[in-house]
């Protein structure tokens, strides 16, 4: 593939979409965006730096061909969800037919008492992330944006390092020990994220990043905190969200993802300074086995400056029904519809027509 052709196409798309996207992410423009893009292989097998690069550049090129979307693609040094767990000694298992997984290291919560803060330079997976960034920059002449690797929250990462049952029990039985452990993980997230930013080049970092519409020069950091869906509101308020807030403060904003249904916790996000964006599955066609109810998402976030990014799936009729309950002129909304190449224009236009009526009458 001619990389200069990819770069030229990206710069064309950035000229078309970048200004509005940037204004929307900074809350300088209200309303809605509609995004759809090819699935790609970025979040599958990633057994070498070369494979990560090829998967990324093929995805970016395919995404740049889509006329009917309001966002822009970017490169992501994605090597699985256990990057920070690996730094604490957890073993990575690469597979030939799927994404890698990581084995937890500690069976009992007591085993983390006094655990040492790791050196990111000793982690093979963190080294691979940085090698991917170097490869991206070299191959693209430093002209395509790059996001940070998939940043799992401290709470998520803890359940990758220690038996998850032990972590959840510690929320009630040894909160001080657990919070101290989460602080070490958060310190590492902040340190390694800054290392990545420096390696990418601050002017080239796509922010907030992973899973989110993003731009160089944008604010914040993207964080995946899937335990929000299975922990109680009390645990989320006391344990998970304070750790997430530290990341919001460190990087000037937070875009937060969780799989599953977590509307029981979403209203709490109004209390977090620098809370930018919520990413979630909405409605039965979203592909999530336990999606959020559209009306509950609207009630949780409408009237706040928090943008809701809703994945609604590829059933266009269901999507239109979901929007009747989700969309609100008081809710800044990004609708991600499943990509159907043959019907991409039709689907975009149908969703836009529906949203125009709701937002502009």
C-alpha cells in the first residue's frame, strides 16, 4: 500500500471533518455526530509489531474510504487489554486466531501487600507498545495520528492481576489495601501514558483515544472500566470512580467506556470534573449481551456537558426506535451505527433525518 496515498487521503478527510469534530469534542458545538466504519482487524491477533502495523494501516485506509461518517480514523498500538497487568508480572498468551489474553498472577489479595511499583521498561508488552509507536511514526513519516494503547482502568487491571473474586471481596473487607494497590496501578498508567505521548509526539496524539472519536490536539484520555457494570454503585463511588478521576485530572479530561449495563452508575459521572464522554452499548441490536436502556442513558446524562457515545448496532429500524428514547436536545450525542457498506449512505441519512427533527425541530 502506498503510504503517501493514505496520508493524502487522511489530510483530505481532516480538512472535511476535523474542525467540526474538534469543536464537538471540546463542547464548543452542541448536537450530534454520526459515525460508522469498517470493523477491521486491529482488535484481533497482534503477535508482532509488523502485524499490528499492517492491521492498523489496512483499517485506516478502509475507514478513509467511508464518505458517510463524521469522525476520523487513527492508528492504535493495540496489543490486548493486559498491558498494565503484564508490567506487574502477569503472563501474556498470544494466539494465532484471536486477541491475546493474560493470566492473573495472584490468587489471594494478601499477596499484593507491599507489592513493588514496576519499571515499565521491564515489561515485554509495554516495550512492544513503544516499538509499535516507533514503527507507526517511521512508516507514516510522522504524519498520521496515533492514540495511546488500550488503557484499562486501575480497577479493571486489578482484576487481571488478582483473582477477581478476591478484588471484589477486598472492596468490603480490605478497602485500604485495595485502594493502595489501585494507586500504584494509576501511577503506572499516568507514567506510561506520558511516555507514550512523548514517543508519539504531543502534536500527533489522537485524543481522547481508543474507541472514541479523536483528534490530535484534543483533550483527555480514554479509559476502559468494564467493572463499572458489575460492581455496585457504592463500590463504584468509593473505589472505581476516584481512581478514574485521577486520570481525568492528570490528562485534562476523561472518556470512559464500560461494556454491559451501567446506567446505575452513570449519574455519578456528573460529579466528576473533566468528565468528557461516556461510551456504551445501547439497545438490543448493539451486540452487547446486556446493553443499556436508551431512556436510562438519556436520564443519566441529559442536561450535563458529558457527551454520550452510543453503539446501537446495524439494525437500522431498531436504531431509529432507540433514538426516539435516547436522543434529546439536552444531550450531546454520538451515534455509532454498524457499518453496512451497501447501505452506508441510506443509514447515515435516515439517522441524520431522525436526529435533525429531535434536535432542531
